[in-house]
C-alpha cells in the first residue's frame, strides 16, 4: 500500500525533476528583518535565494544537514534566527531535514495551494523566508513533521 508521505515525496521529486515551479513569493506580512530583492540576492547564494525568497524546493537527499547529529540549533540561513533544536530532529526518510517541533515563536505558517494540493507552508518569523512545509504525519509528542529545506538552514553547534 502506498502511504501519503511516499505519494507526496514521489510527486515532489517528479515535479522537481520536470522543472515544475513550486515558487511563490516569501511569506506575506511584516517582518523585523527586511531587505530589497537585490539585497537578498547579494546576501544569499542563488540556491538559498530560490528557496528562501521564491519558495523553491531543494532536491531530496542533497542537504549536508540531513546527516547533522550534533547538539545545537538549526537557524534561518537568511537572518540566523534559531528555529529548531537538534533534540527535535529525526529521520523522516523523506530526504529533507525533519523536526517534530520548532522553537517557541520561531516560525509562522500559511496555507500553500500551489502545485494542485493544499499544504501548510512554514516560514521564518523574523525575515519571512520560506523554510519548507509541515505535515501531520510526524512522531509523538506533536505528531507533526516539519520538513525543511536544508539550504534554508544553518547549524549552530552547542558542543565545545
């Protein structure tokens, strides 16, 4: 039997390989960190810009953060706001870094109806950068899977 997660993963992979656009602007709203489009392009790599500012999706299994297991925090690559603790990271098998909960007030969400399906998009609460999506098929205690683009994150180790 094909699971919903497997179906979504395969659909996303097919769309990425076919070059289908996942893109819309970064989250709407007022954020404490703002830059012009040209400033974002100089602050971010082209790949980071595509994900954070145009809501792109990186290819699965390409992020170095997928195998990051040290103690620390995962932060927004756009503004360095800490978003997720390593204590909430788990291997979802999807090919993207996944977490069962964000840090308090670190992320916002909005409905994403792109690509013929309704999902919940996740963005940084400080700069509005697109991070990924949240699904209700994660582990306890929340039952949520914050499926994040590794390219939209940086890692801050708490190990000495």
